[in-house]
C-alpha cells in the first residue's frame, strides 16, 4: 500500500525502512546503490503512562533522531502486530477484507483493513494497520509505502524453501507472541500467530501445530528466528521436545550489513524490507 504526496526530489540512493509497533519502533537506512544497510536503531517506548498517545511517543523519538527527517528516495513502513492472515488469490475478494480476519482476531466495525499482494505466491496478506501511526508518518516523512511484517517474513521464508521437499517449521519469536510458519518447497502449509506467557505455552503450540500437520518431533526441522536465544527457557523447552532445532541461517543477510548474527535474526524482517 502506498501513501503519497507530491514531493519530487532528485535521487540520492537512500532508503529508510521503519518497523512500527505500539511498544516502539526500529529503523534502518539503506544505501540502495550498493544494497547495504548504513545505519540502524531500535527505540523502545516508555508505555508506563497509559494516557500518553502513541503519536506523542513517536513525535518525541523523531525529535531525538534527526536522521529520520533526512531526504530518502523511498520510505517503507512495516506494521508489526498479530492482526493479519493470508488468503489465496483464488479465494480473495477485496470487498470482504474484514471477514478473513474475523476467525483469527477480534474485528470491529470501525477497523480499517488493507492487504499486501504477494503475487509470486498467488496470495494476499490481509491485515489491520496502525492508522494513527500512518497519519503521524505522513506528516513527518512524506510519502511512503507500507506493508505488514508477516508479508515480508512469509515471502522470504517461501523463497528460501525452494527445492526443499521436506516440511519445515519456522518460529518467529517476539515478546508476548510468536508466529509459526510451515513451508514445503515454496508452498505455505500453515501460518498462525500465538500469544504466550510461559515456555509451556510455547511448546504446547509448537507440538499442537506439528500434530495437526502430521509432523514428527523426531524428524521435522524447527528453525528459530526473532528475539529467542540459546540460553533462555523457551529455547531449552523446545530443545527438549524437538530433535532437529536450529536458528535460521542469516549469513546471506549478514553480507549486507555489519550487525551480529543475533541482530540479523531479531531484525530479519526490517533488514530485508
């Protein structure tokens, strides 16, 4: 989706990507001529004062990070929430966006729905973007395109599954929720988002999903992405129940930046936007 204004400037080969959520945002700048990331920053909001509007938290962060106000040829905004689902093109009707989400999330009459076309895989991601954040950004960065984080995530994972006939499960782990994606040679077999509190919740959903798809914990590949690390209890419990567990390989992505393996796993979506 695109939100445009009429600001036409000469090319400077710089692109800004901002990944937004209600708890903060991260952004990175790309040198598009050499296809490398030149800078990156993560900003956590102090959400303790419940009356503070999200726009004000963004406004403060923009004041303190003048880089966000620079001129870019292209700005990409990535919406991160668990209010998204995937619909095959054959079953998709633009007039009924809300109906696709009503089975997985609480939908209100006043919600604004939109979708990303993932044409390579003949499907669309339907989601609820943060309209108030988009409105703030229109006033502050001018025109931009926006997408859902899961659109980028699923497309990249499908690309990477080419010529692999084994079913593979990828878990993208975030504070409070995680996505489970199951792919097989560029086919999306399952996508779902789960909220969790404990490591037991985490492994329950993984094993439940595996059972639904007849995946044997002794033999299927589980690859981890996001904020999970080898020394936390979520990893330990998965390691206990799943024989083949590893972190998603990000070496190709690392060639385009100077950040650690952990940062490339955590910001896999932003760095490839």
